[in-house]
C-alpha cells in the first residue's frame, strides 16, 4: 500500500477501529438527490436499473475522495417485504409505498418465504445486481470496493416485520401480542437470510453488508433486546468476515450499547445523538459514522458553518481511530454541492492522524 490510500482502504481501516491516512467520508445519497443531480425522474430511476447505475457512477465521479453509503448498487429498499407478498408501488414524493398484508393474526400463517429468483422485486434486484457487477468498471471497483461482495441495502428483520404488519399495529403487538410479533420476526429473518444467500450467488462472498432499520429506534431498550437483537444476530452470524455497517438515524441515544453489541463494525446514526457521548460509550467497540445535520448544516448552512461543524465533529470523534465523517441521514434535495465539497476538504485537511 502506498502513502495514499484508496477511499475503500480508508473506509476498511476506520471500520476496524484503525487510523487511516485521514478520516474517511461517506455520502448517504439516494434516489432523491441523484434524481436532482442527474435530472433522471424518481419513477424513471426506479423503473430502469441501468439509469440507476449511470446516476450513481456520475455522482461518485463528482466526489472521487468519498464513498457512497449505499455503494454503487441497485436501489429498491423494500425487496423482502414485496417478496413476501406486500403490495407496493414507487412514488415521486416518498420513494415507495407498501401495504401491510398481516391485517389479522391468522394472516401470518399464510406467509411463506419464497425463492428470491422468482419473487416480486427480489428477482428484479438480482437481475440488476448482476448488471451492476458487470458494468461498474474496474477502476471504480478498485478504488471503492463496489461490485464484488457488495450487497444491496438490506432491511433488518424488525423493519420487514413492521412493513408486513404496519407500524402502528406492530408496535402494539410488541406489548399486546408478543407471540405474533415473534412469529413475524422469525419469518422476516428467514427471508433476509434467503435474500442474502441469493445475492452471494451473484456477487460472491459478502464483503460489505449495509443493514438498515430506523423503526428500531422507536422502541424501548427492553423491547430492543427482545425483538431486535436476537433476530439481527441470527442474520449476521453467517457474515462474521463481512464489513457490516448498520444505519438507524432515528433517536438511538437509549440504545447505543445494545446496537454496538449486535455484531456490527460501524454505526451510522442521526443528529439526535451527541457524538461525544457515542464516542465515550461505544467508540471502542464500533466505528462511528456521522453525524453532521443533513438539513441545518449541509442543506441550509453556509460554507463556514459546514467547515466549523465538521472540524468539531472530527475533534470529538476521530481521536483513537474508528471514525467516518458523514451526514447523519441522507443528503437532502437542494444541498449545495460546494457544502459537500467542504465536508470532504475538511476531512482531508483536519482529519489526518500522526504518522
């Protein structure tokens, strides 16, 4: 390895609690910002995975010194819920809509884990994944690690169960019908495991697994330990050699130790969490990824605001290694490109470790 690390090498070093040549930057960019950036409509983006690849590559080339939080990979979000039978559609404003199908407790008995190659949306995503793997380009693969062993975003079992049942009813089930909640989570866990196995058949052994679950930030520590932790651990148990990044940008201040103990390498969290507190409590266990406010700082802030905030975050979280500078949520439409440039510039200038 030369003096200058690639963005992928930098990220891997940080995710393993090390000190790369400087603090890495990850950009959480999704369909909404990419649509604005490339002038590809949201529905057009979801409808044509070749345009997804084109948009993601264009954005990556615009910011060559950062990696993308979703990577360069197909973007659909709701594959497991759709595969299990939930009616769905993509929308211009919210991205997607899913109708719960477990409306009565007995409906859970009708659920069957399907073959991902034949099920709705997972089959499309696998076709897209193969296309991405073949067409990303060798230089981008080398610099960023995308393609080989890089999964699509995977919803945690808790998120899938929430979609199957509906958020309000599932939250009630955690209190009033816990047996049903566990049955939903068991099915969701099996779906995730089958979904990941199918992806491995396309991309090879998983090297980077991006797991997401915002809903789990809405529950108590007791419920988190009972309904989130064991099912997530069951999924991750088979991927102990993968680099696992967990995303939850709801308020997780009450869950930090529990999240760190699930079996992840990095935690991407929202702006409600004080990064100094997170560093003190779990910074020796997982890489902290965050948490510049995506609205107040990146979208609405001036360059000086971005500079000052990034410098403060680096000073609090980078010492000792295991830190990635990142917005605490996806980059919002309208965010000035120069604010993103400034974030990367500050990481390179003020995020260097002594050598």
